[in-house]
C-alpha cells in the first residue's frame, strides 16, 4: 500500500450554521498538517452533506467553496433524510469523485480531530477500516450514557459484535467503499455493516470534547429508531426468541390443561381455577402483543425495502 494517499473527510450537517465554518477551517488545518508530513496528497478534500438544513448551513458551505476552491466539496439534500443516509451519501459521493480512504466525523467536532492522523497511519499499516472508540461518555447525559451502553450490550447478545462506545468516527478504504456500493438496502446500519464485511479492522481510542456551540440533533426518538434499525437489520435472534416463546407457551398449555382436569375430576373445585385462567390469559395476551410488536419491526424493514425508494435525492452538488 502506498504511504501517501488521497483522503476525503465527510461531514454530515443538519442545521449547523453555528459551527460549520470553524469546523471546516479546523479540519483544513489538520489536512495541511498531515500533507506536510507526506502522508496524504495535497488534493485531499472535505465533503459536506447538508441533510436538508433549514438554516444558513448550505450558504455557508457555498461561501467556503468560493474561499477554498476544490478543497471543499458538498451536496445538499432537498429534505432531511437522517444522519445515516447523509453518511452513506458522503461515502458514495467521495468514491465517485475519487479517494484512497475516507473519514467521517461529526460537524460539531466533539470527536477529536487530532486522531485523524492516527487513523491514516493505521490505514497505511494495512487496515481497511479504522474505527473510533470513545474513551468515556463524560459529555453524555445520564440517560444517554446508560441507554447507549444497554444498546451495545443488547446488540452483542443478539449476535452483532459491535465494540462498546463505537461511533461513526471511522476511516474506510477504497476497497470498503467498493463493497458498500454493492449493498442497496434502504435501511443500511453502517456500524453493523462495516463490522459484518470482515475486512481488516483497527481501533483508535479518542476523547470526546464538550460541544462548543449549538445542540445535538439526536433525540430519544432518533436514537431509538437507530437502535431498532440496527437490531432488525443485522440479527434474527428476536425471531428465534418468538419461536422459543411459542414452544414454552405450548408446554405451559399442557400444564394448564392438567391443572384444569385435576380441579374438575379430582378436587371438584372448578370455580377456583377461574383466577388462574384470567391471570394466564392476561399474561399470554400481553406476550402475544409483545411478539407481534417484534414481528412488526421486521415487517417494517421489509416494507421499506420492497418500495426500493432512493436513500436520498441530491438537490445541489459541488464537485
């Protein structure tokens, strides 16, 4: 592998007018530093994806393009499609434009931009994927910290071995981008995808800084949607749990039938069994609804896929 590569940095943006200019200028400084060390080419660039922002994010990106020329590229969605689709759009676009490797990073730069050089070093050592791992979650709220930890533990239990505190701060090689191009599913979960393809992976630990300006665009509902998408996209264990519940329910029905027969023909106290029946019927009714909810998540995935709608629609693009 060549010791000098063309690097693309992908930044998804949604209503980031307060930080996008300073973020781009900071990252251009990082690129210049790595270029001066002979690790990346001088035509390395930043690619911004405006995920349907309602503020002046795109006009700032256009101004940055005028100032820095082809070092700053980007695209604007006609509406908000979500962080994962913005990331996918960036990865597909830089593959089309041309690069040897691409790094995705959040627009707020809470992730340590100084780790980018370490990512590049790991890439030059032969890693096709370099994943960023947070050292801690001190900047998160109590609720977000523990729900995130529960999510990673649940994903591991369900068979998707994603490292705890893994983030979308990662480097991927051109080879990984070529493989991504073959995955056409609408609800692709990138953290699971890059783990699943099995390319050589390295891990880089980094610190998370407090957000300087603005606020996080992730909320409880968007994080829950991301978690459900990740679970249903990469694991069939919940379906097997439903099958196991069916077997247990069937066995339990035999026990219940035995009890009813004993009450009726031996103890002659049939009325006392009504309480048991009511409790069990209520329990199994709730269990059925729960199982239908899990099945519904998978049906939702199928529904989204069979429509075969595009992941995003570009309105304007700067190349």
